[in-house]
């Protein structure tokens, strides 16, 4: 895979990109108006209630697995065509979001991942939560190869659910794996090729040897959070004091020119099946399939979005269905 030159040796830009490269992440304030964020948030919550499982947003006793469709890490909805709802595709086409990724990659010809949404309820007692520090870029990939992000739709203060990130860790990615060669003999599947978990002693190495610090990334509705996939990170569960239902839409774009024709066609097929994929837009294209209960498909599964997106030219190019 060829990576644009400026991702190996970024220069001084004189804008937010300097913070992005220095910290490994950046918060872009107000990329959409708060009113638009409120619209997306309501669509997300409406979608969750559309399963008619007894979820009541005003009754925390219903904020349990019994009243929710299946999710990963108590909030990421990888099935049910969630990635292809009309409002999700509307968000992916927000001009300011597209412009941010175009500035990073130096091109407007982008592909977007079929990433999902996250709704995390505070105060849940039916789930256990533990840190899971990781990166979402395989150690074998050179340089900056992927930039993840999400559009923030709710308050994300110090006590609320959100992103925990090891500030500055992306700069030490190559050094870490030179000292700790990745073990690929542990049955890691192709879908998880770009996921690498860290142990407690690895976290300490970043903190004690490299002076990095774990930060809770705070944000407001309408902010866009971007991070280098080489940055150690994980989701923070709401602390007991929080009463905020976390709502976000994941967004991730890379240059369309990086995709092989085989991967583009694979991506287009997953789009036609309305499937959610990994964070990666141009490679590592794997669908999450249908939610299952045992060996049977969850009866709450869907074959198409509740509200299908409008298939305009920009959407079809972002999805890899049409070429640039």
C-alpha cells in the first residue's frame, strides 16, 4: 500500500493539523451546528427505540440488554443495517467533515468506512466494563495509514462516556513494535488484523518511558474528534456521576486511490447488502454480517435500513460503488 508522502514527514501547517500530528488526535469544534447535532442525536435514539423492545429513554430501569438490540462493548451497533441509515449517510456527507479529511490526505477523492453508531447508556448495572487499550492499525502498515473519527452528538465531559487516548503515543508506534514484535500466532482473524491490544506493562511503557499521558477527550455536540489509528485508545464508560446518554456517529475516510479494484468491489457488495464494516475505508474490508442468538439470526435483524439513504453521486463514490 502506498501512503501519501506528507504522512511520513508532516511539515508545519499553521492550523489544527499541527495539533493532530503532535498529540495523535484533535477536537475540531463546531463542525456542524448544535441544532444539526441534536437532529442526528434524535434520529439515533429514534432508531434504537424502533425495535420496540420496551426501551424508555425516561426510565433508566429499561436501559438494559433486555430492552436493546445486540451491541459490542455496550453501545456499538455492528448489525441491523445501522451503518446505512439515511441520517448516518447524511452525516458522512457533511461538508466540514469531508473537508477535514481532505486536508489530512490532500485529496477530495475519498472513500468512507461503513462504520457504525454508538449509544452508551450511563448507570448500567447489567454489563461489566474494563479498559481495553489498543490501536486500530496493524504494526506492519507504514506511517499514517488511517485516521479514525466520530461526530459527537452529546455532551462528553470528564465524567461522561467518551474517548480515552494516550496522547502522543502515535509517535512511538514504530519504536514500540520494534521492541515488542507483534505475535501473529494467536489466531487473529483477517477482520481483526488491524486491531492490536496492549497489556498493562505496555501502557506503563508509554507513560513512564515516553512521557505520554492518558487523556479523556472532552467535546460538545457538533464537534468532530479525529485520531491517528496508531494512537493507543479505548472507549470510556460513563462514570456513576454521569446522566448523559452518549451518542456519536463514527466517521473514517481515506483516499480512494489507495483501494485495489478487488477491495473496491468487495466494499460495493457490502454496501448493497447494507452491512457494517471495520474502521478501514479502503482495505481490510470485512462485513459484520447478521446479529445472531446462538446459531440463529436474531429475529430483530433487518435486511435493509429503516430509512434508506438517498443514493446521490457523492454517496456512491464514497461507498466505492462508483469510481472517481
